[in-house]
C-alpha cells in the first residue's frame, strides 16, 4: 500500500461507495463518429506549494513533445489522462509527468486495433518504465495514480490505477466509471465498514495500488461504453472529488463548453478550500446546437415585413396540410371498416408470452455500474498479462528502448541506463543536473563548475581537492586555514619555520 499525505478533511461517503445509477439516454441512435471538444487544465490549489499532477492533453501548455498525428487519431482515437503524483513535490511531479509521457507514446505506437487492450498495455508499460526510473534516481518512495480514457468513434474505453477517476455526465446525471484503489474502498468491499462511514475513515487517503510502486501493476480495464451527442467525459484527480460532491460536479460541468466547465470545476474546488492539486480533462461528444436554434436566430434577424410574409405562408401551408390530413383520415376509416386482420397478421404483431424487444438502434435506459474486466484472486501477483497483439502489415513495431526509460535508443545517449529526457536518457544519481558520465562525483551533488563535486566549506575548492573540506582556507594552503592568533608560520605548532597550514 502507498500512503499519500492526508488532506485536512475526509472524502464524503457517497464518493467512497459504489457509484450511483446514471441518467436516461437520449432517444436518437449514436453517431458512428462523434466530434469532440476537449479541454485539459491543472491547478495547484490553495494549500500546496507546487503541483504534482499532470494531464494529457494540457490545453494551457505544451507539456509533451510527442503529439499524435491525424492518422494516429483516426486509428487509435483521442487519449485523455490524469496522473496524481505521490511522494513529495519534486518526486511526485516527475513521476506523474514521466508516467503520462510514456503512456501516451506507447499507446499510439502500438499496433493492433483492440483499443481497450492497447490502453491497458500502455499503462502497464508506463508503470514499468516509471519503476525503473524511480529506482535509478533513488526516489523509490515516489509514484502516481493514473486514470485514462480513449474515445474512438462513439466508443469510450476506460482504465485506472489509484484513486483518480473517470466520470460520464449524461443529461445532467453523473456516473463514476472507475473504482478507487484505496484502503477505505477495500474496507467497504469487504463489509468492514458501511459506505456512509467512509467520510470518517482515517484510511481514505491510503492507496492500495499506484504507479511506480513495483515493476508490474494490475490495471483495471472496464467494458467499452457507447457515447451519445451531448455526453461529457470527465477525467480528474482527487483534488476535485475530495472537495466537491458528485452532484456538484455534474451541476458545474453540464451546459458549459469544456473550457468553461473546467474553469468552473477548479474554481469550485478552490472555493471549498483547495486542499490538493486539482486536475481535470473534459471531452464533450458532439456539441451540436439544439434543434431549431438556427431557425430562431434567423427569425430574430428578419425585418417586420419578412416576418409577416413568413407567417402568412406558414398559415397557408398549415391549412393545406390540415385539409389533406382530414381527407386521409376519412379514407383510412373507410378502409379499416372493410378489412379484417388475418390470424397470420395478428401472430406477426404480437407473439404470445414474449416481451417486445426494443429496436437495436434504441439505447438502454441506464448505464450499468461499471466493473473491471480483469480480477486477481487474493494472494496472487497484481500484474496483468500483456495481451497478444497481432501487428498489422501497415504498422512497424516501435523502436527499441533497452533501458525502458521512455526514450528510444536512437535518441538515448545512455541506452543501457535509465535517465530523464532532459539529460538525454542518462542517469543522474545525485540529482544535481549533471549526468553521471560527466560528473566527477556522481554520488554527491555539486555545482557544474566543480565537475559536480560538492564544496562543503564553500571556499571555492571542491572537496575532492580540498585538504580541509570542512574548514575554509586559501587555495595556496590546499583549502586549509592559517593560524592567525600569533606570529608563527601558520601551522598551529608555533613558529617552527615549516610554513605548513594549520590542520585540525
């Protein structure tokens, strides 16, 4: 289990329990391809000094150098991710950014069209890369959560590790599509506490699963879900859900374009205290104006004479249609009087003992509470086997990355050792910004002008060249001080003419 710093309040009971039932679906069938409007944003909140969250896509900054091509987006869909860093300001921030960057690149690099399997694999690969990176940099206590979604055509695929969440907001009603990996949720599942007791449970911030904690991780993958025009997909960190109830999230997000919805959600969480970093990625499916909106706008722009002309034409058309309808109704009545339904027709209309089946194009009334498609029995390893993917002839496998640091060997100057991208893939054990290959003292942090070696007494002489590294002294004395208390030669042993610097 991985413990994150506890917020100064507890998560509300409804959010720790099973998500509530969702909204009624619209009457129209889904479109084959839904246009998307997307906005991603992150805020450090009111009480944190830095921001350990990372989002993809991030609409406010160019966080990642990798951007999928139009072909990638057509084939693999739009990826949405939120990662919440664990382990302190620097460690958590590096972990969340590292994990998202690797997950995005690995998802779009994979061959095969099983998008759910691709999504799960990319999260697993991001975990393995993050684990190696954290071990190589000596920050093994760091890590992150990850909630990820892919929208392709009109289908939504969802996966998660930790307590960052994915929601669906439909017709103003909200459904949680992921399940928290917290000790409190585990207690609820085991019947140790009731859902209404979750708000007072001290373990609501203790993660039972996180990214980077081990070389493998179990990724919850949920069955794909059909999207409809007007649906909102929200991916968020617990900095939002700890501050706002699900119903408040729905109220603030609905009826607004994604950018405005993100701004309202972040402002709402900050207004409640902003105890943690707040991150959201919102995707709106469709987003077409309501039916008749264009006609109303056109009517507003008509002159008075134009409105009279249109009104007169409308009355004439309505009168003609009414007359035709009356004639048709009279003729249909006469026909019904002269016809008797045959037994075959009656049998076709209603089959005795069966419930009428809805048309395949009509959506079901509710979204079922999602459950992950993979479960692991107690006591078994938490790794999820990588699915077998058959490469298509038109795709080539991704370039090699021997050290699994998320940097292809062709771009990695240290392909056998994991390191950060800013150091071109080379490790930096003492985290002083100087790669180990160029660092004279790779296990001790020091400035670049001293070759990465420390200067403990700050006398301008690096410790590896300083005869007295804990006492400041001039260069000509090897960094050792002189005895200025008498008229001797400065060796601390009286005036013996030796001229040696004093040493303690």
